[in-house]
C-alpha cells in the first residue's frame, strides 16, 4: 500500500510542477521558446523521477514512472504554456 501512496503523491507533484513550469514557460515572448522550455522541463522531470524512484518503494516500476512523468509533464506543461500565451495575448490586445 505504501508504494501506491508514494506513486500517487509523486505524480501529484509532477502535475503541479508541470502546471507551474508551463505557466512560467508561457511567459516567454515566442511560442516556440515556450515549447522548448516545456520540453526541457519534461526532460528534467523525467531524470529526477528516474533517480528518486530507484530508491523508493516502487523501484521495480521505475521505467514506467519515468515515462509517465515525462508524458504528464509534457502534455500538462504544454497546455498551461499555450493557455498562458493566449491569456497574455488577450490582455495585450485589450490594453493597446
């Protein structure tokens, strides 16, 4: 049971980090730079999860957790970045 609880909280942290990272990357001026930032953040997240999972109670599924963390981070971060771009675009349009 402890392994499942650790996986749950770990993935919740990955999702939270992806939302925050995507929002920060969405503040970049160009969409291309934002997507590059999200990709880099997803790679770093994958490495961190792979390193931490080998030491925890879910060590036997480290590869699965790392791939899941990469995909969660990439998809959620991209959505957050694009949403941030859109919101910033509307604010700029309505101000000027």
